[in-house]
C-alpha cells in the first residue's frame, strides 16, 4: 500500500481522464508508456514524458483501445480523480518544465476542456493557470500555440471566465501572434475564435476595439480558411454593435469587404453571410452616410414584414406579360409555346433582331420573376423565419440591388398598410443616385406609387410622396411620374389646408419639378394642336415602348389645365408665399410662374392677391436680422447664416422671376404699388444675398422702374450696375475657366468704368479684382490685355489705390510688357509712371 501523499497513475485512470478522439481537436491519443506505471508524489517535479509518450500521428490499436471511454467517461470519473490530474497538468505548464512537456500538458488540458463547462470549471479552480496558458502563446511551437489558443477559446466560451482571459494578457498576445507573417491556419482559427468569444462581452469588445484588432479582422476576411473568415466576421459584427466603433470601421474599409459576401452566391458560408449582414445592418441603421456607402457597394436595405404579409400577393395569371414598368411586348405570331412557356418565361420568345433590352430592364425582369416566385410558393423571408413577428416592424435585411429593388416594388402591391409605408420609405432612402432611380423606374415602382397617392391612409400617403420626391430628382423619372398621372392627386393634396407641413413641402417639390418653366417640355405643355389633333404629350407608340405612359393612366390635357388653373390651388400657392419657409416659397413661386405662362390672362392669379405673397418673399427675416446684427455675432453664426441666405436668395430669385413675368400683364401693372416694390428690390440688391441670386432681382428692378412713371431709370441702372453687373463680371474674371468668358467680362467691365459710373472703381477694389486683372495682362489675349490695362489705369488715377496695385504685382508685369515692346506697351508705360517704383 502506498502512502496517502502518493497517487498511482494507471493506464485505466488516464484513459478515463482524456476524452475520446472524436471530441478532441487532434486525431492523436495520449497513452501511458508501458514502463511508467510508477508512483509519483504530487510534491515532486515529475517529467511529463514519464506520464505520456510523444504524440503520434498514427492511430494504432493501442490508441483506439485506450480512448474508448470518451467524454462520458470523463464525466463519470470522481471529482477527486479529475482534480488530481488537472492539477498535475497545470503544474506542467510552469516555465521550469521542458518545452515539450509543456506542449503535451497544454494539449492534454485543451482536450480535457472540450468535455464541457464542468471540465472548464475544474481547470479554472487553479489560480494563475490562465496566465500560464496565455504565456504559451509565445511558444515557437505551432502545436503549442494552437493548443493554448484553443484552451483559451474553450475557457472564454463561458461568460464567467471571459474577464479572466482578458486580464491574463491573452488579447495582447493573440494580437501579436496574428501579426506574424507566416502562421498556421489552425493557430489563426483558434486565436480568432478566442477573440470572437471575448467580443461578445460589451466591455471587452470596447477593449478589443482599442487594441488595434480591427485591421487584423479586415485582413483575415480574405483568408483562405473559411473558419478564420467566420471568426473575423463575427468579431466585426460584435464591434459594430457599439456605434463608437463605426467611424473607425468605415475608415478601415470594412463595408466593401463585407458586402462581397452578400452579393455573390458562391462567396462564403451561411455563417459569414449572417455575420456580414449583421455588421452592415448596424452601420446602415446608425448613419445615413454609411447607408449610402452600403447602397453604392451593391446592397439595398429592405424591411422584413413577415412571410404572412405576402399571402395577399395575387399575381396576374393567363395575361400576356409586360415589362415591369408596364411596357407592352408585341406578340409574335406562330411562335407560342404549346404549354404556354412563352407567356411565363418572358424573353425566350423575343427575336434577337428585335430585342433591345438594356441591363436595367433585364435586371428588373429577373428580379421581379424571382421575387414573385418566392412569394407565390411562400418561401420569401424564409431565412428570417426565426424572428418573432411582433418585432418585424423594426427589422431590416440587405439584398443585392436587383433583388432588393424587386422586393420593395413587390411589397407596394400588398394589402398591409404598414408594410407599404416601410417599403416606400426604403425606396426613398435607396434613391441616392441616378442608377437607383432608373432601377426603380424599370422595376415598375412609379405606377404603384402613383396609385397609392389616392390612398386615404395618411402615413401611406406621406411615405409615397417622400419616395416620389426622391425619385423625381431624375429628369427621366420625373417625366414618367407625370406620364403616370401623379400631377392630379398631388394638386388635390396641396389644395387641402389641413395637411402637415412636411407633406406640403415634398408634394410641392414634385409639382415644381414637373411644372418647371425652365424645361422645354414644360414650356410646351399647353401648346395648341399639332396637325389638328395631337398634343405635346399625346401618347405615341414610341412613348408606350419607352414606358412613359399607358392608356389606362393617361390624363387629358383639359383636366390637367383645370386642376392647375383652378382658383383654389392658386390661392393655396399664394398662401404658401405669404407664410411659409423660403424653401416652400421658392417652389410655390416656380409653380405660379408656370401658371403665368399657361394662362396669359392671369385673372385667377391677380384675384388671389399675388402682390401680398410677393411682398412677403421680398421681406425675408434674415435680411432684417443681418442689417441690425453686430459683425462679431455674424461671424459666430456665419455657417448657419450662409445657409439661410442661400435659401432666402433662391426664394427671392424665384419670386423676382415670377414678378418679371407678371409685369407683362397691364392689369397687374396697374394694381401693384411700383414704388414700394422698387424700394424692396433695391434693398435686396444691396444686401448680402448671394450674387448668383441677384440676376433676376436686377432684371425685375429694371423692368419695374422702366414701367413706373414716378421713377427715372438712371439711379436704378447705377445700382444694378454696382451691385449686380460689376460683381457678376468680376466673378467671371476671377473664376471662369473659359478664356473667352474672361475676355468678354473684362471688356464689358472696361466699358462700364470708361462710362464713369459712380463708385465703379470702389466696387472693383472691394471685390478684390486687381489680382486677376494683373494676371490677365500677363496671360490674356491682346483684347483682354488692352481692356485690363485701361481698367488698371483708371484705378491708378486715385492714389489710394496705388498700394493695392503694387501689392498685386502690377509693376513687374508692366515692365515685362514695356521691355518686350508688346502691343499696348505705351499704355503700360503711362500706367507704370502713375505708380510708385
């Protein structure tokens, strides 16, 4: 009998300690050496080689017989026996042991940890073991590093021990390990798996983000091993849960790396696709800019509405197919399929000579076919079936462009109002560029959105208007919106005074784009008959093939004229001019200008008290605030005021353009107070309104003063010259890339200066025009040089301007002209004599 301080290690006990080969990370098995059935004291320093032989890569009969007990045998052994062996192997991890023994010990503990939480608890009973495990990550042996990382991965899978793993320095060691140029795939897999487990904890995730692990995760997304990719994607998904990490993730280029797993069916496993989607969704939901970046890479955010909502989808059967945007396809006689396949499989029955389907239409056909098929068989949203229906209103998924666009259009055809709202909002958010707007047009979204304008559900109506407003930014799509008949319901909506401000703004924006007087199409909207029958927007065969209009949705010209010229609508527009924001005032003025072009009598406009509306626009609050404000306060809020001045300038410009049109009507001329409006426009001309918005102000002011019998035109012309013409010419001289434009501007400026317009020299000096004028005499054409020299000579007649001319480099430039005896050198000499040298 042995003393109590000794433990006999027998082959049967060791075989019961280790899990079977099926649960271990290796195919090797740990066996007792036949000559080492020896009594060992726990206080001695045994060699692990006395307990275990060197690991073998072969599976002999002894290895099989010694590993038959498996994990069940481990759980069935007494706790005392298991604790004793774990203590022994933990001791073998010490720095005073042979590296090979430490390797075998860590492998044994890793295998043992795979037995489950009970085994991990047993290992973690020994203080300091976690530090010894982390230290082994510095080993030069790949097997040791793999086992150490694998054991840390097992321990970190238990919530209770994650902080212990992090406090042991494992994060820093793994970070160092993963930066090695050549690293075994097994080591990378276990190391990344450990970090994945640690990233589940919110605090440890923040710690990981500060440890520069992000570039490594992005790097390993391109690794050849799928398990490494999955771990990298999982870490990134957990990092994305904290919005503080989003900026760093996007700057590191995570979006295109993750998108590639979702836009290709062959790229990656289900796990990496899921993690990539989760990470990208967090970015999409946190910031509109990140959403735009994701869409630009090829994905569209699509709401999850629940598979049950798609049961209301009823596709049209036994109907000759059309393109998604409604374009009809001509039937080809004699080539119909016996079983109707020509009607189901659109495109197979189109002759190659006549087929002209571009990529956008082809994607629309494929996307619609796939999504309708999934909806008909009830397989749509199957990947998200585990999500509870109660939370679907907050859920999104990401689909490739083609599928995402088709899915959003499909949702518009359902009966669920909340689903329609979310789809329309998603369409509005996805319209970030012309490509996406055209994609929705080809997919048939315009027809459904216009149909939903007649819905009496307020949320649906607002979401649809929001989508149409974003789509109408494209001139091509805007024409389709008009052709589908959107103008009539939009006008009806605007006539209702009880609708909310955001609805008014977006609806009016669409109407203003449709009725934009600057577009040739709109200027001809109410043209008379062509050849006695056809109108400007009568449907032709080519327009039908282009999908611009359809027979069922065409609205007659008479109905449109009545809707637009109806007094209630015009009164509503004038009301907007009186009491709305500058942005709405701009749109209302633009639509009223179109009305003025359509109805030369202007009876409805004049009767609506249009002069009060114009008076309100010309008296913007920002102009009064700017006049009374201290300079330091203005500088403090310069950015905000710049935006406000820009908006006010656009509204004033639109109102000035409208008033210029109205002044052609004699009744309007007699009704308004010309002197009052002249005063308002002169104040605007002298104000800080951006220069590019003063052109129509100047034109309206000149026309108004010319028609007014109580004012002479000369003072008005002087002010227009000083505050609009000269600044505009100087802007062209300084910033235009066209030599011809610069030349014409400087010649015109010379004409104004030579005519002796009062304060013209002061205006040139205040605008900082001396530098570009000096540059022109060096680089400009002979015509431009002559005009520039004449202007500079006039400026040199005032000695107060000499310092500015010298500072701009006029003296050396003039000397070059004189010494080279270039044309006009005599004029240059006279100018040089006026300057101090």
